[in-house]
């Protein structure tokens, strides 16, 4: 890997080393990100609910969800390069400005056309309206990549896993709030007022961000990057330099391939069991799981080997996915979603902690962006496939006497047994892959690389984090190591 230039080393020496002051700044950044995520999730959930209720089409919701993940995949590396070549606060401001602009365009479209035109998913304006909202949500990932690098910038290395746990908990709070209010907003106010609320909330988040400090006195570059622009060619070498890291990204990619099935079908399945208002409340209540899972990581960390922790969590997710829709019982589905949401922030925090430890700070944005691109590319593939597959084959098959005769003993009777079959098959496939990953060479290599990596802010010749003694002398809410 390339060594930093003299100017890059000088930039590194200007960076304020993580300590009590930077941890306080991290909390403010986290709170602002929570506000921004509440806004984007609110409109994203509302769009999904509105689209399904108005079109009654699983295919339409699958296309919307898959398009979101496809855009994340397309722009992930670009977003990562932007994060590495701009100050983190500037990146977050840029993200908020673009998101606010797209929501204003969505509002203008809603005022310009009757709702009967916008809900016609066979016409162009439905997709223009949905696409503008999707772009606003996708750009929010620029902020999330920046947040991952600010954990490295602002939090001492021995507490980063706990910080990542707090990120998961805060995202859970955002999910809980938006799940409840998105359903209520669509059910009681309609899509027009929902867009207005999103515009106001986004403007408030942007205003608050302008007053949030992020102590960052320079921008760290690897050698020659200023001459090569955004430095896309540094991405693959940075990933390959860590044994097993590419395998981790590919595993998470496969995990997202299975996740695309859940993304496309979870809302339609829930809306067959509940009204939109109740479904929003159910999602809000079960999203307490995000807070529980993130809180557990913030309290106890991820253990000595986050790679092992991540694989164990994925075994739990696979077993859960095989069981939570095995019968059309509302309480079983709700309980399954609660446990699923407990496990997700643990898996996410594990991946974040691994990358923050084994990848140099000046390249983390691109690695996080590359991971987001590759991992997200899988979900739209499965979402686009499972939508028509469920709509035209699985659901009709399980509603037929032949389907009930062959699989009724396993899945039981009900309106959405075809969706349950999709959940079961995808989760069984995930379980097989996770078990194979446990005995693989890349698992052992990445575990060894994590154990051997120096716990420093800049692992290519930069200075290390604040002394552990200083961190222990001033324990914050992240807890002592």
C-alpha cells in the first residue's frame, strides 16, 4: 500500500487525537444524523406504504425497493471517494442540501398532478415521483458513509465497537419513530401532507447541522491522490491489502441478496395481516429491537473477534427467517421482526468495527463506499426477481390445492403462504452459506488480520489514538473498555 506524502503526514499531525472533547462532538454528530435519518426514513416508508395501498401490487413495491438498492450500489464508490476528499461536515451538509432539493421537487410534482395520475404505476409520473424521493433517500447514504469515518476520527479505538453500537441504537430510534408516523401519516393525512412534513423536517436537520462541530483540521490523502482526482484506483488495492476483507464484503453481498427478498416482501406480508396504521405501529414497536441490539453492543462490545460475532448473528437471522412466517399468526410475525431488528445492528456494528480497525483512515471512505456498492448491488437483483416470482407463481401456487397438498403441512393455510415460502427458502440458503463461511480460509485470515492490526487512527504512518489511560480516566457514555 502507498505511504502518505509529507503533506499528508502533516495533515495527519494536525488532526485532533480522539479524546473526551471529540467524543462529545461525536454525540452531536450522531444526534443530527438521527434527525436526518428520521426524515428520510419517514418519507421512504410512507412511499412504500402508499405505493402498495394504491396499486395493490407486490411487483411495484419490489421495483421501488430494488431501485433504491440499485442506486446505492451505483453511487457507493463515488460517495466514498467524496467522503475521503472533503471534510466530513461539508459532506453531511451537501447530503442534506441535495435531499432537501429532491423533496421540494417531489412536493412540486404532487401539486402539479392529480393523485390519480401519480398512483398509476403503469404511467410515467408514478415512477418520476417515486424516483425523486428515492434519490433523496439514496443521497442520505453519503452522510452515513461520512458518519462511519467520523467514528474513526472522533472516538478512541478501544471504544469504537461501542460507538458503532450507539449508531445502531440511534438508527433504531429513527426507524421506530418513522415506522409509526409513516403509517399514521399515510392513513390519516395522505401522501401530500407527508411530503410537506418531510420537507420541513429536512430543513430543520440542515439548519441544526450548520451549528454542529466536527473537529477536523485537514484532509488526509494517500500519495499522489491529488493528482489523480478522487482516487478510485486506490479502492481495490485497499480492500485486497487486508486478507479476508474481500471475502467479508462478498459474504455481506450474499447476505443482502437474501435480504432483498425480505425487503421486497416484508411490507406486503405485514399489510395482509394489519391495516396500514396498525402495521406502522407494529414496525415502530418492534424497532425497539434496533435499540436493544445497538445498546447491547454499546454496553458489552463485540468481543475479541467481531468476525466470529457477525457470522453467529447471521446464523440467528437465518434460523429466524425460516420460522417467523411459518404460520399466518400476527404475533409470530411481530415477534420475529423484533428479534430480527435486535440482530441487525450487531451485524452492522461488527462490519463497521472491522473496517475501522484494518483499513487506513484516509481510505476508509472509499472502502465503506465500495462495500456499500457491492453489497447493495445484490438486493435489487433478488428484489426484482422475487417480486414477479411471488406475484405470478409463488402466491398463486400456494393458494392452489396442489400447493396446499405439497407444502401445506409445513406452511399451513393462509392468504400469503407464497410469501412465507419465499422467506423460508431464502433463509435456508443463507444458513448453508454462513456455516460454510465458518470453516473457510478467509474467515481465519480476516480474524488474524483484525487481531494483528494496530489500534491507530491512521495505520499508515500516522499518529495513534489518545492514550488508553486518558480514555480510561474520562469514561463517557460509550463505557470503558
